[in-house]
């Protein structure tokens, strides 16, 4: 990371929980979501990520409610979600429960109705006829003009507004790679006298880690999906993980089996991974990086949520996977080896089984996953696998003597922590 940037001391061990306010409750408001904060605290969530909270352009609007990602202002609040007081109350509740909160920041484009269009049309990309335009085929948005220094300053000033007036803890930056890197450098450096903020980039361009703490593991997700379709191998998956290991020191990848785009456009984790959805979720928490949970994954949710219309997540008293995610969060919080330890892949003779050890001088954790539809017999052998180990999900303790034989049913996942 650049020496001009303060990095946070709370992010690396935290999981991120992405909140789709519109679909989260019948009311679809900050106030209604606030009631879920104690449950998410108990589940071990560290960082709440709110999808865009700004008002939505009503021109060329998608569906009945429009896209979160087509804003009409950078400093106002979507009235569907509530008031500034409601947002402040939510943020205070998040902080009171020991969590942090970040907001989605869409710097590449706005909706086709934005308050700057009247006052500063030169702040937007225009074609040869002077009409507002964009370059990615998204007909409900207009690109900003990053050649204009006044626009850049106004955009950064808007980011400061949310930090100064609402005390947010960072930004998830939408399609960060579409925005010039030098803008992000200026933006982050402008907060050098602020409290440390967390910066998450929706991109997979290694140079952007000159600014961002964490970037998306898009390619990992795509390769695991192709693996489940029989179009790739575990070797292909580990190749991209090896590439990630070459990133600059301190750079983290965000691992996920779902998010708002994946769920709505490409299918739920159960559509993509089938019986391997939970083993891959375990992977996201146990490989070096940061894990993401999307709204409703703890239920679990088996439907694609509509993106531009109301489509309610239906909650019950205690989501079935609450304790599953709680155990994984607790593992990361209690065992520094999961954050800073080295990783050793154990060889497997089966194309659907993977096993790896997270280890340092003090701790050893063994992770064994079956992401196939077959029953697998395998052996895990390593000098670190000696002594008493407790299985994370059953809390049962076993004695290991250097080599362990497993029979894994389809979708099995085991995490063993040395005592």
C-alpha cells in the first residue's frame, strides 16, 4: 500500500456482509434492516456493506424501481430507504454492535437524470453531437468525464460528505477499473487526515492495489463455476490462486459464492455449485483473503432476487446457516493463522477433492473439501498433522498421527483446528 494511506487494523479478519436494503424487509428501509443488526453481530459479521443508498434516476429507469447503480445525486439519500436520521441511527447501531459499515460508491457513471447535468453538463461524457453517452452498453446510465478536474473534485467532496456527516468506515467502489487509477489515488490520499478507511475495489487489476486494500476474486469464482460444469479442473483453480499469491504484500482478495450481480444475473450459489455450495463457502473463509456473504445466504436463499423490482427475502426465526457462518467467522477471529498464516496444498488423487493446511509457528488448521458428486477416499499427510485436532463444525476432537484417511461424501467439508 502507498505510504500516504492509512490501512485499517480491523478489516483483515472481518467478513463482509452485503445488504440489499430494497429486498431485505417488507418495508425495504434502513429502519427495518436495523432490527437485523444484533443477529448479524451474533453471526460474527465484521463489515456491513450497503448497496448504493443514493436516489435513483427516473429517466430510462429499469423495471418499476430502477437500478441502485443509476444515481441522480451523490449527496442525497434514496427516499425509499428512509431519512438521513434513519441512516445515522443505523450506522450508530452498527458501530454500537462492534461492526463497521461501508457504502457502495459508483464513480464511473450516474443515471440519465442527475442533478449535475443541469449545472455542469461538461462533467459528463458526450458524443460528437453533444449528447450524453456511455461506453459499456448500459442504457440507463451516463459516464462521467474524468478529464474534467472540477468534476473529480466534486466527486471526492461527495465522498468526504458521507465520511464526515455520517461516519461511514469506507467504500466499496463499483467497477473500479473503469475509473482512472490516478483518480482513486487522489481520492484516497485526500483522506490522509481522516480516520483509517477500508477500500474495496470491484475489479481484478493488480495495479489498483496501489490504492485499494481488497479486490474481487472474480476469476476464482468463474473457474470454480467452470469446474462444477466439468469445463475446468482443480489445477486451473489453483493456478489463479497462485496468481493471487503474487499480489503486493498486504493486498487481499475478496472471495464469494454469491453477490448481488451473481445472484440476480447468473444464478444462486446452488444453481452454480449444487451440493458443493457449502464446501466452496468454507473455502472463502479459510483461504487467505476476505469472505463475503450476500443478503439471505444464511437462510439459505434459493431464488434469484429481481434487481429492478421488489422481491422480498423471507426471513425466519433463525436462519438455517446462521451457526455455519458463525463458526467460520469465529475461526477467523480466534485464530490469526487464518489471516496471516502460510498455505500448503495437500496433493489429491481425485479431481473433486481439495485439502490444504493453514499454518504458522503456533497454529495449524486443516481444511478438507469434497466439491464433487462422488464419494471420495483420500489421505492427508503432513508433519504438521500430529496431535489433537478439533473439528470446527462438530466440536469433536481427534488424534492425528501425520496421516489421516478420509471418506468424503458428496458436499462434505471439514475444518480441523490443532489444540
